[in-house]
């Protein structure tokens, strides 16, 4: 019998890649339309709900995320579906290290506290929940992810832009890999705990390592420019996105990675896409095509 999954936020980054991964694995993929559908009714008959709904550009998380959380919990209770949620690293604060499902949640930002409260609501509700926790997104569709919007924004001019020091470790999540792992966990949900917190390690890299990987793919040397935090601070009083980005600057200055142990335990046959291919997919189309001349040093 075909399994069914309801994708919330189907037009967003998480929703788009989740729909592809679940569809490729043979699931009946249903896409939630927030303007037309009742979520509990839409979830009827579904085994899994992938919650890819997230206010864009950090807009009013404190007001909107609790509403979405209540709706998803209600839909899960009505349908019996397992919820899969893309977690992030905001919960852990600014203590460097390898963060795992055992790491204490000590958020130091407003958004971190909102996310910690949201996860607590799922845990306390009793609905079956899988949090697949990741770092910075790399989207091969280049749809508003950190890699394309910031780091590789000026790559055609031979330049990388980076928001932190060169030797600080950051975890990077290739979204097709996240989506494949989410589908594999969904297919094995019968053997999981009621509340699973699964770190997705991705590719942990310093800026220097990331630059070397991009240079190897391009066959050229890159300049590195600093992200204009001064402009974000100046604009923060009247521009919401600048204010919200500035609040998260500490993460770019906190060396961290995500533990692979729980994912390896649950999905020993999962293999991440090699970094070389991830970097190639993150580049603009004109730099990915082999017949196009690479940028000059």
C-alpha cells in the first residue's frame, strides 16, 4: 500500500526537497495549501507530516511559530501522523564544540528561545516527532540559502563573502541529503522513539576549508571579503531582517559541528553527497557547466 506524506510549506526550501525525496521513494505526496486547506483535514490518511512552514526572513517568529506549532500538533493528533521537523542549532547557545542530542539547550538569542519552546511543545504534546537538526543550508536550487545569498553571491567576480573568522567551524547541510535522510527516517518510524532528536552532521568546514573546496572546483584562487556587519547594525533599528541577522552573528564566531552518532545509528546505510558535488551544485549555472570558461584568477 502506498504511504502518504503531507508537506507543509511545499514551495519553500525544505518542502521542495522533501517532496522530491518522498516522491522518488514512492510516497503519495500531498502539498498543503494554507490559503485553502484545513490542516487536520489535509493530514487525514497521512502517515507523516513534514513541517517546512517557516516565516520568511525571520519575520515575527515569536508570534507566528507558536500558531503553526499548535496547528501541526492538532493535525498530528487527528491523523496519527508522525511529524518531521527541520531543527536548527539556535538552541545550543554560544559554547563551542560538537553538539548532539544530549547537548543542553541554552539559547542566547530570542530566536533560539522561540525554537527551544517550539521543540518543547512537540515533546510535551506526545505526538510522534522527529527533529532532524541541521546547520547552514546549501540549496542546489539556490533559493535564498545562506551559501548562495551571502557566501557565493559575488563568486563570478572571483570573490567569496564570509560572515565569520576563517578558522571557525560551521556545519553545512546539503538539502537533498537532508530530505533523503528525512524520508529514510519516516520509512523506519516504527522503530523510533516517540520523540527523536537527530543531528544531521552534513559537512563541517571552516571558511578556509570551504574556500579551498570552491577554489578546487573552479580551478582558480579566490579573494575573501567580509560580510558588512556594520551595515546590518546601522540598518537594524528600521529593517527587521538586518536586526534578526545581527542577533545571530554569534553563531559565525562560535566553532561548532553536529554529532553524526545518532544518524549513523538509525541510518547506517545513509551516505552523504561528496563535498565536491555539493560545491559544484552550489555554484551558479554558468560556472558549473564544463564547457564555460572558468573565472580568471
